[in-house]
């Protein structure tokens, strides 16, 4: 009887050991599945990160291309308008930098901050820049078929002599023509206030 009891106890121990082994195996299988899932998630996250990197690089390229394109048009329009306005030989034109800073270009290709130029020259440079920005907006709105907001020039003839005042009026007329060509709206485009008297 004692021997039979020992045999039964030995069988129970083996059964308990087998259960522990099976439980350990099940735990290992679960851990392996978890690791596999984590590996898949890590791979997925890496793919997403690579895609984001590509998108960011593409966005930066497009942004740079658009900025360069806009800067090119801004510089062209600003210099065209400044050339029509400016009646002296002190400056050959304007330069708009990548940070959209504005500089006057002398005949020797050196530059000067418009704020340090005469009052009239500073006004002309500012008007040329604002009109150029408006010209670029007109191009974009014409492509989208949308109307343009008003362009407000606050005292545009201050610090200017009669000759430059006439030139300013011509530029305003040209901008109004541009507005009528680029917008389906018939609302007033240019608003200007001036204390200039002749």
C-alpha cells in the first residue's frame, strides 16, 4: 500500500512538473508573439518615419522652389516699377533677399538699406515692393479665378516732388488695370490718402 501511494505521489509530481513545463512553453509562445508584434510595429513605425522624411524633404524642395519663383517675380516686378518711378541715377534698382529684406542697389552694385536713404527714395522703394507683392498676388488670384483684396497706400506721395507724384499716379493706374484684368469683382482696388499739394 505504501509503495502504491509513493507511485501515485510520483505520478502527481510528474503531472505538476509537466503542467509547469507546458505553462512555461505557453508563456514563451506569448512572449514570442509579443516580440513578433513589436518587431512588426517597429518596422511599421520605421516605414512611417521614412515616408515622413521623404514628405518633409519634398515639402522643403517645393517650398524652396516656390520661394525662389516668388522671389524672382518679386524682384522683377519691384525693379520694373522702381525703374518707372525713380528719376535719378543714384540707384540702379532694388534687391529682395531670401528673408524678404529690401535693399537699394547702387551703380557699383553695393547696397543700401532704404531706411537710410532719403525720404523720397525710401517711399519709392516701399511702394515698388508693395506693388510688386500685389502683382504676384494678382498672378496667383488670376490662376485661381478669385478676387483681389484692396491695396492700400497710406500717403504714397509724402516726401515726393511733383515729377515723382506723377509717376506714382501712373503706377496706381497700372495697378488698377492689373486689378481689372485679374479680378471679376468691380470693387475699388486702390485706396490712397495723401497730403501732397502742388
